[in-house]
C-alpha cells in the first residue's frame, strides 16, 4: 500500500497556526490542494456513476473521468506521453491490458490489498517492481445456438465448432477482435499451435457468413436464422435476457446457451481490469481507487453494472440472467489471463494463414 504524507498531521499544525490569526480566511490543505484521480475509462455504464460517487464520499478524492473505447484510450496515452493527466486506466479485455503493458503505458504497483483480493490468474504476472494491471470483473465467452436447428450436444465444446457436422452454421465477429484473440490464445495453450491452426481452419470452413459485426449481431444472427451457432461474451446475452423490449424477448426465446468445455478444460474467461498510468501524477490516489474497486460494495456495482462476475472470489452477486445461464456456477478455464496476451502475435499469424478475417 502507498502511504501519503500524513495529511492529518499537516492539517492539525496548520489549524493551530491559523487560529492565531483571528479573522483571516482559514484554508485547509485539502481545499488548497484538491485531491483528484483522473480516470480514462472504456466502461460507460450508469451504475459506474454511483461507484465513483461512493469513492469520493469515502475518500474525499474527486474522480475526473474521460470516456473512450480501449483503442482510443491506448492511442491517447501514447500521444500524450509524459504530459498525460491520466492516473487510472480502465480497459475491458485482457488482450488490450497486455498490449498497454508491453507498450509501457502502465506503472507497476505494490498493493497487499490488491494482491490479497484479486486472484493471481486474473492479474498481470508480478515482477520485482510490482503488478501492472488487475482484473476487477470476469466474463465468459460462450456459445449460443438456434434451439430449433442445433443440438446442444453438437456445440458444447469449442473444438466441435470446427467439426464438419456444423458446416454452414457458425457466425463470429472478426477473428482479430481482442475477444477472439484472447479465446484463441487460450485454445492455443490447451491444444498447442498446430492443432489450434487446424481448428481455426475448421471454423473458417463452417462459417455461415464472413465475420462481421459485434457479439450482439451474432446473437441476433442466430435468432434470425442466418446463423445456427455463434460465440458471444456473456454480458451481451445477459443484456438481451434482462431487456423488457419485445424484440429482445423474442431473441432470448429462440436461442440456447452453452458454457463450452465443461467436461474438459472449462469455459474461456476474460476480464475487465485497471492499471495505474505510467505518467500518473496522483499515483497514491490511483492505487486507492483500485483498492476501492476491490471492496465488496464496489465489486458488486462494478460486476453487476455490466452483467459480469466479481473478480474477488468471496463476493457473490445475484444476477438473474447470469444465474439462469449457468444454473448457479460453471467450470472456468484455469489458464491465467496474463498468458492470453503472450500468444496473440502467434494467433494473429495463424488467423492470417487460414484466412480468418
Ligand atoms: Fe464488449
């Protein structure tokens, strides 16, 4: 944990000095030097507002937020260099956190609080300098299928998606999207590069259409009948399941969901996470903010706000859509998310060779 120079001691001595000058305006150090933390966030959910307000209430540290997508944030950090006002970076994929890390955009931190709260497999590998990023919520990459056309048993492993029996059925977003790069990196860990490349070739051969759109478009593609089976992150599905719009209800009725590989290595899990910016000016406040994100109350807000699971294992949430999907729990892949980045270059080369756009 990082300690600030005792503000209470300074405040007390200043108060004593000021009391000698009756009638003079008394300015506390807190007022003179407002405590802030500057956040660059790729998360923009209404519930996050409450999260930041609670942090300010608890610590007196004001949160200034800049919203952008992951790629925009990384580009901005690079362009701003040492002049960057960013203190904390919130990103929504392990592959992007890995990218920011190897581009030298993060400052390693040492925090017993974070090391205790966040499981080792959901954070960057620690070095002597500390840890560069921590996951604060998890999401699974699952299979959705057309209940009328596809048997659950034919699509309940990632491997089977490449089987000829599923020819003409598969829809995915771009293979190069970070969510797929991370999944394929995990598959590479389990099957090895040669088998993974064969598998990817099978995926391409089974496509119902060229990769396009986002995960929600794949879910809609299954509901419309254009696709028989697709890959999606759980929160996109949860959003549809929790929607009261008739069109979403119709989609939810048509599709089935399966958490793949429950009998083998488990379903691939990714994270949303945070890092302290390399050129942070308010490092202590940044660490405090990240430690706050690991508290049970913040974990609840953070995870539920986007229909994810808390990274802190002891925090349990009661999300109706996630409960309905999993039936309570599921077997998650044990590959550390820090490994996902390191396979990415290899994975992209394989994608190029098999023609997976
Ligand atoms: Fe997303």
